[in-house]
C-alpha cells in the first residue's frame, strides 16, 4: 500500500479511538457515584467500538458518500469512517436539536441521508435494508454499493440469512461485513454456533466469503477492496468476516464478569500495533510535518469541537415531542 | 451491568424484603425445584444472569442443562420453547427487551398462541415468555416500548405485568403453573436494579415459600372515593404518588393495579368506577387501539351511566418513544400528566 493510504487508515483509526474515549468520559462523568443509566448528559445505553477500528477504517476507505452503510447498535466507528458529520452525530448522541435526528434517535439510531448511513438497535435487522439500497443502486444503473454490518452474534438471526440469500439471488452490489469480536454480550462465539467462520456461511448462499484474522486494517482493506470492486462491477455480493476485538464492555456499565479472555485483551489493541508497524516502515515519525503527535492532536481538536457543538446545541422543546411521526406531503 | 445488588434486606425473615428482580428469580427457582420440567432459556440468562437480573444465580444453582444461554436466534429459541411445551415441559423463555419480538412474532402469535385453539383444545402450550418493557432512561424508540396491548390484542396468550416484588413472585409462580402461554412483562423501572434510579417500591416484602397471585385478578392498591385510576406496572407507582399528594388537597383517588391484562378483571374496574363515578386510565403503552381504550370501552358498554364525567386517558400519544430526555418525558405518563388528568376529572 502507498504510504498515503496507510496514513489515511491510521488517521481514521485514531479519530475513532479519540472519539470513543471522549464519549466514554462524557458518558460516565455525571453518572457517579452510583452508576445510573438514565442520568447525565448522555443517558441510555452506550455501546462503544474501541478495538474494532480496523474494520470500519479498512472497509470505508473504499467508499464515497454515494455508497450506503447500515451499521449496528455499535455504530460510531462506521459512522466516523464513512464520513458522517461528526458534530451533528455528537449532538444526536447528546439528544440535542442539532443532532442528525433532532434528538429523536440517539446513539443506536443515527441516520444521515448525506452519506446514506443508518443503523439499528435490533440485531441483524440492518442487513435487509442494505439489500434494498443495493437493489435501488442496481436499478438506477449506478456502480454504487451498499455495505451491511453485523456482529458475529447477529449472524445467527434469521434476517442475516434471508438477506444473504436474496442479495445472492438478485446479484446485488452489497458487501456483508461481520465483526467477530468473539462475544454476543456474554455469550461466546463458541456457544452460539458450530460454524467456525461466517465466511463459510457465505458459501451456503453461493457467494464469496473471506475471513480476515488478526484485526489487521490492511488485510481488511485488501479483502474489502476485492469485494467492493466485484460489487461495483455488477458481479454480486460477498461477505467479509473480520476477527476483531471488543476492547471494552458490551455496553458501558458492563462489569464483564462473564468474560474469560480479558487478560490478553489490552495486548491485542490494534492501534498501537498499527502504529508500530507504520513507524517500522518509516511511514510514521516523531518529527517532521506529519507525526504521531500531530495526528493525535488533529483528532483531539475535531472531537473536542464536536462535543462543544453538541453541548452548545439546545435540548429539543417538549412542545415538539409529537413532530416527525409522519412526513408532510 | 452486573453491579452488586444491595437490595436484599438483612432484617428478619418474616419481614424480609426483596427487589422485584430477586422475587421473580425466587419464583422461578422454587418452581424449578418443584418440577423437573421447568427450565430457563434465552439470551444472556446464564453467566450474565439476565440483562435485567431476571435470572441471576439460576445457572449456579441448576446448571447449564436447565439454564440455557441461546444464540441470537429468537425465532428458533422461542419456537423451541413452544415445541418443548407441547411435549409437556414448562419452559420460561426470556427475550430481553419486548421491542425485539418483531423478529420472532410469528412463533408467538401464530404458534404459541394458536396451537391450543387449532388443536381443538387437545394440545396445550404451558410456557412463560418474559421480556422487559418500558422507558424513562433515554434508551430510544427501539428499547423503550411496553407493547402489552399488542399481545393482548392477539388471542391465545395471557398477559401479566407485575408492579411490585410480591406480585412479581406470585404472578411468576402462577404463570409457570398455568397450562397456557403466559407473556410476563416486567418494567425495568420496577425491578430494583442497581444501575437505575430506584423506585422506592421496587424493593418490598415478599412471602417466603409458595406464593401465588391468581392471573386475571386486579388489585385495589389504594381505596378512594373520588376518582378511579386504573393502571399497571410502573405507572401504578406514579399513580400512588399522585394519589398521596392529592389526598392533601382533598381529592381521594382509588388506584387499581391491573396486574393482568389478559384476562382483564372487568368486575373490579366496574365496582370501583361504580363507587367513584370517575375513570382515568394510565398506560405506558401507545394511546390508540390499546389497553386504555379497551378499559374505557368495557365501562361504556356495561353502564355508561356509571360515569359522572367523561373518562380520561394518559398514555403515550402515538409517537415512538423519543431519545432526548425532555421529549421522552413529554410523552411518558409522568406523575405530572396523571395529576393534571385527575384534577381535570374532578373539576369537570
Ligand atoms: C433482535 C434482537 N435480539 C437481541 C438483542 C439484544 N442484543 C443487543 S446487542 C446483542 C449482542 C450482539 O452481538 P454481536 O452481533 O456479536 O455484536 P457485538 O455487540 O458483539 O458488536 C444482543 C443480544 C437485540 N438488540 N435485537
């Protein structure tokens, strides 16, 4: 890969991590001393994606705002990598009027028509709409693609299988991405299916499937490149499974008492791994124009600006609570 | 979210208090001890102990043969519970949020709820389907619904929703022993969870040993003479709080806790409205075509002359539950909305 491309992947990953760390801080800041899920500036459930940056960065590097992404209940990394407006996304997470959904949706329900981004809190249910977006792209004779994301736990749900079958049948330009972080809340992958890789399941529907081990952003980038090129060329869907890592709890407040792999988790953090790799290759430096520190500082500035924007935006007026149930025509 | 639950009281067993969650688990455990055919299955019901602590400790006590973590395959595992029930077992199957039932609704309303009827009464489906309901903590439109009206609308399943620890135990015991499918909906806000703002009545006295609350019997939790407030689940507590407050202003509310939506205890409602002449229904489910309309209709059908003022309803006004707190609290049946509705009735 070209140094610029590699730097691009690294920047995206750093931006995502910086964002998630800031949300983590904001989320917990006002829930103390006793954790109260309904209290604070960001109430409700919070599923953060730290550790899964390589998947979003590697896949979305191939997309433009014309391509669609349907993400899961853990959507921030894909939203950021796909270029969803950081300020309006943050305002939504804070439940403010300038949010993507004017405060109606929240962190699991981010909708951005500008980048064709959406997500859902219902497991696997983002797959079928992605198939429909791909159908629209195909009908209109474009080379646009739809990317649908789930976790490995979701791959055991019906919608996953029906969507794969339909997309294969109609040869639609959709790329199915499975983030295998080993856990579906407290249920390990080994207790949820006997299939060793969801790439094998793709074969069951007559489409290519590839599993990327070791959470490598460049390997994801390569696999996604093949799948997306194929989709754009009208050759139909593919599936990519990435063996990634849930660095933190399923949601914030999750004590992870069930988790048997925690000890090795920090050592598998993909961010320092990639940083080391880029330093060794002479792509990242500690001095000069583009440094580790300057990339980190830029990310911090953007994230801080987004959080400032969110906090400045007013809360919605209760008198508007019944708005937007129906479109006005 | 498995923080330690400090709700168990250290007081003498006679007045021991439990959280609603613990009372529910106690009922399941006692029935599992009593009957080998009772078993538990669902997502995160094992090592995690249920996202809302509805199965905490059962895995340790009964092992993985009787407490089964399932994959995220709701159609399959709820369907499997139906099959096991048809063969005479008594599964308690959990789907953590009621909002998720959409992905497996066919198994519920076309199979679980219809097999007994379609078999001409020859096959029974003795299972309990549990799920968490309700909002109030900004969990958004896909994680905050109640939906009991949806289940109640579709014939063939009983639907219960306890408001307090003792009822949680009694209704669970009755549900497990019932030969029908029972949908048991527990509001997150009454469970006494360590990570939620505590409702002061979410921890309360619970009888030891066998304790049954009959399904289909409402409870007059506060007698009063001016207005009947018919409600269920978390809203019972809001109604009681409002009633205590309004008593100081000379307004005497009777509060009826439905406990069971199907069957609906119409007699208790009519008796109460007969005495007060005024009816307010408070429902955390959507307003239209649901429980609140049904109750008003039953009173109107039986004897519209019972009402001295037109009946009133406080429910979610047909909008998905919004995320932002000011919007969510504008649509939930808050104490403030209940108070205004009661005053509207007595001043009508
Ligand atoms: C239909 C449905 N069932 C269950 C849930 C509850 N739930 C939310 S996240 C989750 C685990 C998802 O695991 P996985 O798909 O592996 O994604 P991850 O959380 O690991 O990113 C479950 C069971 C849900 N939201 N929707």
